[in-house]
């Protein structure tokens, strides 16, 4: 369904003025004279943005916002209240009652269009299946569900803020838990505060480069996840701060109370985004990490080997593949139990990983098998690495409880491809597996090196042991 806007105002000249300021070619704009008429349109069409006048006869804004949020179809509808800019108490009251934003009843066209575009970008997809609200998500600027919240750090960025803004920040920080840090645009562009939750950018005058700072923050690793509040009265420039990446925009006449409320909302949004990003990373880790050993799992291994084959085709180089297997692991499980076997697998995996270089790759290949890839190594180097792995395992008995230790050993099969061999990782895996089988057959706790490849990629000669 197309995005839509509803304007509710008893005064026809203001309704017409607001509609004229919007981009009606991009989304339909409906008009309503009364709250009842507006609610009838909302029930029928569920607009994405509702702009409602604060002096609408009979309006009880808190109940109006609550009504929309209690219905599935309108729970994410953005409520914007139109007030007189100089009426600071009305602005704050609207935000306390649950409005997402407050605009001037005589809003500038470029500012209003930019705000609506910002609301549309942040709205859930209109696919007929609204996403479920999270219990910790704060809606609008109403008070959030009480929960522990760390101190909010806000970095105030300006060329010359002046005494008035210093006083504004002092008042806004009082009893709010907001820590304000002052910085220059140059420092913010080069080294933004990584601890900052909200950057407050003050534009003193047109073309003072603060919008360049906004763009730089959005592209800097230490600034891109923070929220940005842009303070300006220069709303007639070609690109709106909201279109350049700001999360909110307010005039320089903003009151301390409204400023602190907006900062608190942006900080909550950042914490929610950080939480969701962490959850996503944890899910990704579960998809690619073996839960028992903490190593890469088979899926991650397969994808790594595909990338390795592609890299070897583009830039041939030496590479070694090893397959290590725990000796007599079935007997360990039979004698000590499967729980003990899990402990041995996990600790042995970490022993192997800690004995490798940062650029090496290790994955759990099978039940008690591990696959290791060593880029840019010769046969002699790979043999030394395999020996180091075997010795590290043999020399570190694993404690199962206070009185029981198990000294496990491993057998290792190694296959090495020189730069000119043009072998795939599948070839190397097969050769390493054959070498491992030979190590098992000849007594275990030993290393076997696969024979070198022929010019046609076939292995020639016998497996060489390094017991």
C-alpha cells in the first residue's frame, strides 16, 4: 500500500497550508476537520503519519495517541502535533502525551517535507503484516517502560556555541543523567567520541560546514551508530539535515526540557538498535560457530574453502591442509562418559587454536576431527606446525575432575600445495584425509605427509610419516 498522511485541523486555512507544503505527488494527503472525522479516516485507511493541531476542539492527545497504539493497524503510525513555535509549554506537553514530533503550524515546506520523508523511512514496511512491538521499545517521546538505563552521553558540536547554549545545556543536564561533552566540528569529523550516544550539532549560520560534519559522522566507524540531533534555524538550504542523516532536527529556540526529552528518546533508540545488532551478531555466530568447541563449524568451513579456492585461482600461492583426529576417542567416551568426552573435545580444540597463527583457519570437521588450513607455508613449515600441535595436545593432560586426568593424543594428516601445483582445497582435503588414515593405520599419535602432486595434480609416491 502507498504511504499516506492525514491532517486533522479545525481551521481550513491551516489544513490547506499544511497540505500545500507536502509532496502530494509522492503520497496521498487526506484532510479532516474534527477528531471524529479523522478517526473514521484512520479506521478506514491507516495513514502512516497523522498531523494534528494542538488546539483541535475536544482533543485529548494522550488518549488519542494511546488509541492509535493499541490497534494493530496503527501501532506504528507517527503522530505529529502542530503548535505555535513560541509556545514551549504546548510543545513539551505534546511530547509528554506521546507525540513523535512537534512542528510549527506555519511549517516551512522544505522542513516539513524532510520530516515526513524521515518518518516514512523509519516506518515498518507496509506489507499487511505489522511487525511485533518489543516490550523495551519506546514509542514516541512518551516515558519509556521503567528499566535500568546507563548514563546518556551527548557530544555538543559547534563552532562557537555562546553563553546561551552553555546555559541551555546546563539546564538540560539538571536531574536528567545526561553528560554533555563539548567538542569542535574538526575533532568530531576526525575523531568522534566513540562513547557518545547522541551528537548535537549546532548550525550557527548558513554554510558554516556543520552539515559536512553531519555527513562525516554518518560515515565514520565511531559515529555511524550514534544518533544525531541537528539544531538549526537555517531550513532553506538545498539539502535538509534529515535527508543527510540526522535523526532529529529542532530550532535554536528549543527549551531545556524539550532538548533533554529528545536526547533521551534518541539515546533509547540507539540502545535498542545496539541491542538488536548484538542479537543479530549472536544469531550469526550461532550459525557459523560450533557450540561445543567454539571453533568454526562445518558451514563456516565450507564457505571458507570456497573463498580460498577463489583466491587461489586469482592468485596462486602455497597452502597446507591438515586433518587432525583424536586417537581412541570412542574408548575415552566408553571409559569416562560422553560428558567427559565433550570436555576433552572443547579443551583440546582451544589447545589447537592457541597454537596457530592469527591468519590460520581451524574448524570442527567431524565428531572428533578438526580441519586446519595454513596459508603461505612450505612443506617443512607445515610439518613443524603439525608437530607443534601434536606435542601441545600430548603434553597437556585434561582434568575431568579433582582426581582424574586424561592425556589425549592426536594423529595428523597433512597435504601441501606449492604455488605451481594449482590444486583445489578439495584435492588437498582428500590427500590429507588419506594421510590421516595412514597415520591411524601405522600406530596413531603421529604425523603423515601426503606425497607431492604430479604436474597433472595427482599425488605420486608413498605417504611419508613423521612420528
